[in-house]
C-alpha cells in the first residue's frame, strides 16, 4: 500500500533553491534515508513533507488511513507538561481508548461506583474488540526500554538526552504507519541506539529518516535518497550499496569529463587557426561547443587525509587520583550525600592513547570529561596535568563570545597556519575549505551560520590550536558524513591523547581502541577493544545471565515437583554410590565427542572473523563483529559444558 507520494516538490533557501522537482514515494514497510552535505536542505525537506513548512511548489500526499508521526531535530515541549501528557498528546482511536481505560482503572482505585463500574466494563469491552491489550503492552515495553518510568515528571526537569527519548517514545507509540525521523540517534546512548535500530529494522511501519549514523543506515535502510545539486536521487539498497554505486558513478563521470575535455581541446585548436576557420564553422557545431563549455562540471567528493606535526607531550601527561563526584536526585546539585556518578577513579594517561567513554545516559560521561578538562571540580581526589599537556575540549554546545567576527577571523584567533607532519603548512583559509567552508562563507559573520555550521567551525578552530590532549563530547552531532570522514582521518593520525564520548558506533570503532565503561554504581572499568566488540561481549554476558536464570528456575521447579523417594533400581541412568563419581552415560559420551569437534571448528573460525573486523568496509566489519559475538557466545557455552562433562571422564 502506498503511504506517501511526493511530486515536483520545491523549496527556496535564503539565496538559491534548496531543492526542486523532488518526486518519490514510500510504500508500507519501506525504510529510506535522506543523506547529503550540511546545508543542502535535508531537514527542510523532511519538515516540508511533515507539513511543518509549506512547499514553494509541488505536492505532498499522505495516505489518509496511514497517518504520519514526525520526530524533529529540535524538540518542542512545554516545561510544565508531564512526560505522560507529552507522550500521549496526539489523538488516534487506539490511544484514545487506552487513555479511557487508564482513567477508568485510576477511578476504580479511588472508589467503586455504579458509573465507574459501567465505564470500566464498557472500555474493557472496547479494548477486547480492538485487540488493544497487546498494543498497550507494546507501548509500556517501549517506555521501559527507553528508561521512561516516572511519567509524572515534568518535561522541564529532564536532560537533553531524556527529552529526546520522550519525544522518540511519543512518535513510536502513536498509531501511525509512516515515521519521519530527523536525526533520531542524536543524544541517545549506544544501548538505546542499538535497540532503536533493531526496532526500526523489524517494524512494518514505513520510515524516512535523516541520520549520519552509518551502522544505523546499513542495518535499517533499503533505499538511500541523496540530496545534492538541488535534486534528490534514489539509490536502491543500504548504505554500503550506496557507496559502491557512488564509486562506480564517480568513475564513469570522471571518464566522461575527460572525454569532453579532449573534445574541447580539439575545438580550441580549430578556433586558434584564425577568423576564416571560425567563419566556416557550422552554427550547430558552435552551439554544441557552447553547451559543452557551459555544462555543469562533475565535482567529485574530495578526500582529505592529513597528519599534523603535533605538540610534544611530556613524561607526565595527565593523572587522575581517586576522583569522586556525587549528585543529588536529578543531577542538579553536588552533595556528599548524593548518589556517586564517579567513585574513586584513578588513571594515568599514556602517549597516543585513544579512549572512548561508554555508558548509558546519566552514568556520568560528560561529568568525567568536565572534571578532566577542569570545568568541574571533583568532590574528592585530584587531577594532575603535565607541564607540556595542552588540552582542547569540544563541548556539546559551544559558545561564541563575538559572533560579529567573520568565519576566517574567528579561526585565525587560534592560528594563522597549521604545521603538517611532512613539514608543509596549511593556511587557516585552506584548512577551513577542507571542512566545507569554501568561498564567500569564510568572509560571512559567524552570526549568519546555522547551528550545525557553528559547531563545525568551533571544531576547526579547536584543531587549529594544535592541542596534544583532545577531549571530545559528542563531536558527531549535527555533522554530515563527509565532515565525519575528515574528522576521523584527523583523529586516526593524531599523535596525542584522545578522550571521546560519542553515540556513533562506527565513529567510535574507527578512532578509539580502548573504552572507559561508566557503571551505574559510579565505578569506571576498562575494556581493551572496539565499541562494537564490547556491545557483543555485553550481549553475550546478558544471554549467559538469562540462561543461568532459566536453568536455576527450571531446577527449582524440578526440585519442588520431584518426590523424595529412594532411587529406582530399574533406572537406566548411571548413579554414583557414596564417595564414588558418576560415570558418563552413552548419550553424554556422544555429546562430549561432538563438543570437542565443535570447539575445534569454532576456534578455527575465530582468526578469519578477527581479520575481517580490522577491515575498512564498515558494513563487512559490522557483519563480522556480529558473527564474532555469536561465535564467541557459543564457544563459551561449549567450553562450560565440556568442563562439566570432563569431570565424568
């Protein structure tokens, strides 16, 4: 069933058209992403489709029976509203019936009357007829997974990450078949992103989203719409397929461009022969040449890889001694009686370390960064910074004291040039160009930039200051994939220390090789490996714990059900007498032999997957990582069972 039809849609920007002639549609179950450079109009297009902005031309038609839910990048909410009122503020037959049922249950708790009883029975019958009991359970499951428990809390009390979760919950619980999502992963922790990825991949609802999360794109989407040169072009397949097709396109267009230039060289040679030759040239041939000269020339995405010379680090870089930080409920005020966010954490940084900080929202990731950067004082312990350590801190919401400065003036306050590792220098203007600030925008006031452009500019200035200890707090929010590739290139060649918080798993996998794990108790533990590897490891532990709980429950049920009797002399199972070890049964002997063969098979498969996880194709890396986690979980289970049976040999 067709849910969305867009025809000849157009929207004019401040100086020129953002997009024109946009035509495409979505059917039930389609999962599509809209990608493109910052400033090309992705969010504007999504807002236009959602009806928030009017189009300058064209039409948007949404199936009346489908309904649409829209998650904007900036969440609009009333500070005094409760979480419940915000989530359930939309109206649909299903949600209205569930609201009536919840109200009837509350009324019953307050006192039984004939009227209350009648309302309860009536709405219960409607819940039955519309099969809403399962739907209500789904709604509660979504809220639980997102960590939304107390629905009476005010929206104004929530952190940015929690506001995003509430807004996401509102969209997901609505009774609609079309989801429009603008950067749904921003401000979410890695665990929640993994859950959302799985939810969207499995749901029957159609999805159109803007996101820069490349693992997310690969796992969820079956269509990629690229917005470039004011047009939208469809690439069927996930993000990995899109990259392959773009590479083929670039090669074809580059070959075409070379052929055209060759033709024009011949024509220019002819034109240089003199007026007589030009006079004999047919008019149609002249027009053809003019068309070639005035064509829109192919522009490939420029790659930019570089290593800076870097500032020398001393013997002592940065040391943490017994850091402790506590907060009262709501994380508003520090107090000795509050809950520990960081508890007695000590660490000494070494040269070249690249450490990612991993933890769910509210576990204290930004708090740790702020303490290390000197923006926040610990309640106990100390931070010792080395004499030659130069710290640069990228904040989630940077401030600009003087927005009247031009873009170029702003970055030149940090440095006029960047010293490269090969001895060359790169001017501030050229450095800006590499991050997408080209042409006259360099001479525009900072005040004219969008929020995403300001964050990118702040990043450029920070890198130009040539620090040797980088602290990055969610640097990928609001950046397009092109900018993230450049940032990844810089960080992979960075010789100093790096401490980074990011919800982008692909980004974390590329730049961090060790993790600080922020625990709910306030402890900070370490994990040597990539973010994806840790997620698989954690999934394996959770599966083992669930299996142990099931086995314990089954054993408890069996013990309580089994009568206490003497051993049956006719039993075929071997038994051990007092002080004697039970021997293997024939079935257990066969299982033991099969386990040995299976363990050898699993161990032989490990090196190949480990090699695949070191590749550069993030789609293949993600698949290899998932397979590795599954294999590792099976291997651990096989080891445990082998140990158990080997006791009987």
